C-alpha cells in the first residue's frame, strides 16, 4: 500500500475569515494568512476518516490581505460538561468583543493524506483518493468548511492550473511565529492539546508548511 496520496490542490474562499492569534485573548485578532491547522480543518470537513490524516504542504494566497473589524456578542464562560450540569444563562455571561478579521480571502491549499495507526487491512489509500476526488468535484462535504470561525463559511473547489499573485504579495514577507497545529495526547481530546508553532514566511504569496512529525 502506498504510504501517501498524491498532492491535491483545493481552492477555498469566503467573504470573511478569522484565524485567531492565540496570544491575544481579550480580543480576536486574525493572522494575516490562513494557518495550516485551519487548512487541515477545511480538508477534514470535505473528507475525514480515522484511517487517514491530512498533511498541508503549502498555502497560496490569491487575494490581497485586507482587514476589517466588527463587534460581536460573546460569552465569557462555557457550559461545563461532566458531573451535575446546572443552568446556564447566556445573558448573564455576555460580553462585547472586537474581532479583527480578514475580508474577501482566496487561497489554494496543497496537501496530501497518509494512513494512521487506525487504518485496517481494508483501508487502502486508493479508496480514499477516489472518495475525496469525487467529493471535491461534486462540492460534497462531511460538514460545512469554515475559515477560522464557524459563522465564516467557505466555498471550495478544485484549484485552477494557474493563478495570478497580487503584486503587493510579491517578494518576501515575515509573518512571525504562526500556529502550525495542535498535538493531542489521544485521539479523543481527553487530555490538553499542546500547540506547535513555526516561523512563517510568505514568499511570492506562498507559505511553505513544515512537516508535522507523528
């Protein structure tokens, strides 16, 4: 069995996106570019199976980076699951927070998937390759893909062979330290996840993503 799928190119776009920087907790502030973990989330929304895991290789930015801001009602606490569950009144926990988000985003994600330890003898990659190609062609998905926040829905389609890079994105741009992915101690998320970061650099609109070790 092949140890990885071919590299797929998927175009995702939307009027709004917010890939929240974890160091800014009081207000939501987006990274300038989609994070690899957000890109993996979009791909998993199209096809997710325990037997495979997506690995993002590159993210191409097809639209100029533009920010906008909105003020939203959020809650300061979450309903605690486990043990005795009491009443939760959202009105009493409501807070207004600013969100600095990206508008009119357009990306091409390059990625492949590999088998996981959950893969059984009947789980050959060819089956999953055909399944993903079919879903991508028909616009089908496991759940609606979104761009950082669930209310910021994303469209998706097979990427074109060629695209133009905005003039303002030509050259090199240092994006600072960016979230690479979350490392979970177990597949069910019962233990705290450990964030992993990497120095991000945009070169002619292309963000190269380092390999995530198992």
